[in-house]
C-alpha cells in the first residue's frame, strides 16, 4: 500500500500531538478531557469564613485581606494569624501557600508566600492575585513545633 506524502505528514503530526498530550491514555480516546473537573459546581453551603480550625484541629487560623472589598487583578497582601489550642499565638511557623480555582482546575496566577513574621502569631502573606470572578481556595500548610496541619479558606469573588 502506498501512502501519499501529505497523508504521511498528517499521520506523523497526529502521532506527535498524541505523544505530547500524554500518550495513549484511555481517557484521551473516551472524550474525557478533564472537563468534568472544570464543571464542578460550587457547593451550596460553602464556608467562606475567614477564621477556622485547621483540618486536624491543631491550629486556629484567621486570614485578613489588606484591601476590602477584594479587587480582581490586583496583587495584595493578607495577614495570617495562627493560634494553638490554648489561644496562644504560634511563632516561628513554616507556612506554605497554595490554592486556586477548583472549578477551573488552576492555581493562583502568582506565587503567594509568607514574607515576614510580624509577631504574636501574625504573618504577612504577599502576592495574592485573583484574576477572575468565582470560587477560589487559599490553602495554608502550617508546621510548628513538630506539628503540621492544613487549613483551606474559600473565597468567592463576584
């Protein structure tokens, strides 16, 4: 069987595109492009409080933005306040920041991070930017005195 050059080029390009997209994954051929995670609906009773316990109950955490109302496409900072179970400010903590938009399956357009310990359990979080309206999550992984825990804040921008 003879294959004409344009068809051969098309088949080669197609094979390269499949390889670049992760190879012959069954999901690729079933039409599953990950859109199901992008169509996730925002929970009806979403907790948007700015103060909450960490998932394991080790810390009480409060986040406060330096601007109100929250503006889109503005880089701003927050104060993160962390207390232990006895109400004492947690000092010398390591805090890793992550998050993004669960409905769109992407992270922050910036790389927010803790830049300064302010004392008494307060930390300066800089580099937060919300690039579009919708449901955002701000996840803080906190480690101090050999204990680690996570807290997730839900932020909804209209």
